C-alpha cells in the first residue's frame, strides 16, 4: 500500500537527518534543551505510546518521533542541526493524545517552520513569546486540547505563517487584530472556533487580507460584519454575539467574494434584510443564516438560464422573514425556511423539486403559508417534507411525516392568527 505523500516526505526528511548525524552533525544545544523541556512538560495519556522513541534513545533527538532536523543556515561549517518540524502526537483516531503543558522554551526553536500538537488534554497557556521566537513558522496547529489564556499577540505579523489553528480549546481574551490585517501577510487559514471565551470585533480593514478560510465560530465576538475579503472561500462566525445589518459585507472594495463556498452566520443577532448579494454569490454551496433577527422578504436573483445555483443547503430558519418563498430557491438541495412569518403559496417549482428528489429536505413549518401544490407523484423515501403549523390543511400525510420530532409538530395554525395580518401573528 502506497504511503500518503505527507508521511513519505516526513520519513524522507527524518532519513536525511539520520544521514547528517552519521556525517558528524549535531543538534544545536538550545534546540536539544527545548526538546528536553517538551518531554518533561508533556506525557502520553494511557493508550498513547508517542514518546517511546524519545525515551529509548535520548542521545539522538533528531531520530525522535515527530522531530525533523535540517542544517543550521547560520552555521557555514554544516556541523549543526536545527529542529525544523515538530509534530507532537500521531493524530490517529485511536490515540488519546497527551497531557501536560507547553514549555516556554519551545520559542527557542527558532528554525521551526511547522509545529503541530494533536488533540489531547494539554492545558496551560500558549507561551507568550512563541511568535517572537518562531519567526519562520508556516504552520501552527494546537487544536483540540485544553489550552487556556489569550491568543499571544506575538503571533500577529509572522511573515511566513500560512495556517493558524487554535480551535477547540479554552482560550479567552481579545483576538489580536493583527491576525486579520495585512500585518500577517501570508496568513491564509485562521481557525479559532469553539473556544467560547474569545472576544473582540472583526476590524474594518478585514477585506485587505488574503485569508481564504476563517472559522471564528462559537466564541464571544461582537460588532458588525465588515466587507469580506474577495479571497475568502470559507467563513463562519456562527454562535457569537454579532449584530447589525449585512449591507456592504459582500462587496468589499467593489468586488464581492466570488469564491465563497461556505458561509455560516447562524446564531447571532444580525438584523435587517438578507441582501440579494448573498444569494448571488457564484460559488456558494452552503448558506447558513438561521437564528438571527433578519426581517423583510427574501430577494433571490434568478440564475441565468445557462447556470445552475450550486447550493447544497440554504438555511434561513428561525428569523422574522416575511413575504413568499422565492421560486429561485427550488435549486437548493436542502431548504430551511421554517419558523418565520412567510406567507402565500409555496411555488410549484419548489414542490416539484421535492417530489422529483432534487431537494431532499424542505422545512417550512411554523409560518403562514396558504398552499402547497402536490404533484401527482409519491414523495421519495429520501425526502423530508414538513409543512405543519401553517395557514392551510396539510395536503397529504407526507407533509408532516418528515417533521422534526422535537417539540411535537402541530397540524395547522389557529384560524384567528391566519386572519389577523397574514404573517404578523
């Protein structure tokens, strides 16, 4: 069986290290001391055996699992090696990872380009000087642990940093604004999701960056959404406390994010109408805007005859939207408009998409809909359809069979709500 390219490269680099060691090169003492501190600060959890090679031969640190060395660029004699890659853990699904804390001396590995700590139960804070010392970092991933404290300010402005993943920890404090500004010129991937305690606002200069993957979900971020970078492909701020309208957020510098495929603004306090530009994003696959305070009707531009909107899911549920279901949304693979104030009849194109099996989920319960055209074909087994608690009799049993069981769906709205104001009840 062929080895994955990344693993093959790592093995080749380690082989090179062994050849250099055999030629008389030795690891810089400062790096050797830092590795000793790493071993003293971290330990395998029961079931993990990552540090076995570190303990078996402490005299050859460049042969340790996860350690890659390279010649010291500042040593013309070629007699010294520096640690260039440090991967702590295996990342295998059956490995529980490690516990302990990250030593401050890690910042003395000044030739390091890649630092990865796989998920486990490592706690404590990220060393404040990590960015000041590791100026050559391209990849820093410490996700899935129990790290606390702030995101070090020193990480902002690293000239070669491409990927920063500190997600799924217990970090808190303000996100350094420099991570989202041109002061981090090479940063492409920023993941700070699921820390809960990270706060602050996204700066207005956000669009001038080169970021293409940003996940800040499930934190305590506030403020409004500035224009998104034209380079962005994945963007999530779900589960924060952001507010305001989305006007102008999708046309930064007159150029919208044409490559944006995944957008998740759910579970915030955004308000106003949903701009038509959101539905006109040419590469959008997932549009998740549920559980906000959006109002007004949905304005969805019709796609050109030669194009098919690529939406796999559109979710605008749990808002205060009014008006009718736009016919253009028949192109969605899954459509959630439930728990709004939408009225009128469901367009025939939407119903036909459900019964033809192109749309696998259509949730429209808890609205003020007055009709749903049922094609003369049975509902596919793969489809989920829910139309309960609207201003109409359910057109068939299948119109409630697909409803979520949580909360117990009701068949129809009380007639007095439907007569009152057509969506204000």
